[in-house]
């Protein structure tokens, strides 16, 4: 049965290879916007070795929210496009609601496709314009936990310009390595690491972030010994924590009672060339992921590995980046 609540794909694209140049731009635009798109070039490894007849039937019949048919004279002659179309039409007939979205390059008749189904004439429509129409049709998306393909909120925090593709890819790669390190931790370990980055002082960035052991213990509701144990356990995941004696400030005019405390200094590192700003990228990744939440909920979002808010476009948040 179709999974209408949580489909694998927001939209599946069915087209003839002769029309690929146009469809490829549509697919890339949709993907860059944060939509999950079934487009064969994106699925080469996933399709490798599968029974394509049954697998594609499942994609076009059950696993997509909508299916766009790129109709042309080439489309009408292809065996595989006929298979995809029949699967999509079977879904539409079962649900008795709109699912098949025809987009016509020309007026070629297609067997089994009723002329009463509304379509878009794309003979003079740019791929970008069609992609925007598809996005409007799909509607707003709920954020999905995980790590997004685009991290424009993070790039904005780091001050990386839109045209600096290489630096953007580097920052995303480092942030994803940090995410992958969190994924291999226990939930309590994640909360300890994320807590240091969320509540710690960034004054020593890019070298690291520091925080009072007493403060982090209170903020994440872990005993001090538990905090130290959790932070020590993640050393193999490229998280380094050093314990420093707290340097209390003295005031000649007022003697304040200060309990013994420790200062924790955390840094995240990755192998590879480039400036060692890894901790800074991890710091802002946590800040962006936890944005729009109170402190407690923000930590839980990171502990659930939900970094969807690094991408403003896929979450429906304002495109304007925060200062």
C-alpha cells in the first residue's frame, strides 16, 4: 500500500532519455530545494543488481507523493516509460485523487492517459519554472531528522559566500563528519558533547570551546563524574577534552565564596588539509541545529541527530540567515 504519510520520495520523475537534458535541470533544482526526488541518475548504486521491473513498480506505485510524467513523442515509444506510467496510473486509480502530474513537451497522445487530466504545457516553460510549480504542488515539508544536503544556515554563520563552492563543500564535509561522530555515540555521550558546544564559551575558537564542569553538569543534568566519563569515552571519535583547573577571579573589594571547579576545554578535529577550524564548524553546526528551541529542547534535538535546521529551505524557515 502507498505510504502517503512518509513516502520515500516527494516526487518521482518519469521521462524518455531523449528529454534528459531538460529533466536533469528540474531534478537538480528540486533536489537543491530540499525535496526527495526519484531521478535515475541519483539512484545508480541503489538500482544496481535489483529486479528493475518490480522495484520501479514499487517506486512509481507506492513510494512517492507525486509522479511527474514528461510526455513527448519519445516518451510514447519507450517500454520502460510505459511501465512507469502504468504503475503511477494504478496508484491514481486506487486512491481516486491526484497523483499523476503530466507535463507535456508536445501533444502526443498517451495510451491510457485520460485527456481530462489537467497538465502543464512545458514546450516554452523553463526547467526552473516547472521545478517551482512542482514545489508548490508538493507543498511545505516537515523537517526530517538527519543531515541535510544543503547547509545554508551553517554557511551563513561561518560567513562563507555563495560563490565559494570549494569552501562550502569543505565546511559541509567537516560538519557531516561531526554528525557521523555523534551518530556513533550513546545518547548520554551526545548530550555531553553537544552540551559543551551549546553552553560553552566560544572565546577560544577556532581552537576550542571551554565550560565550567559544574555548569555543564547542571545544564545537561548529569553528575560531574558522569560528564567526565562520557567525554573521555569519545576520544576515538575525534573529540578531545582537556580538564583545566578553574582560574577564579579575585576581587580586592569583595571576597566571594567559590567552590572548587574544573574548566573543560573541548575540541573536535578531522584529518586533512586546510585551516584547523573544525571545532568552530562543529560549534556552529550545533547552534544551527538547536536554533528556535529553548536550551533543553535544543540539546535533545542534537541528541536525536536532527540537523535538518542547517538547511533553511527544507524546513520552511525564513531564507534570511540569522546574524
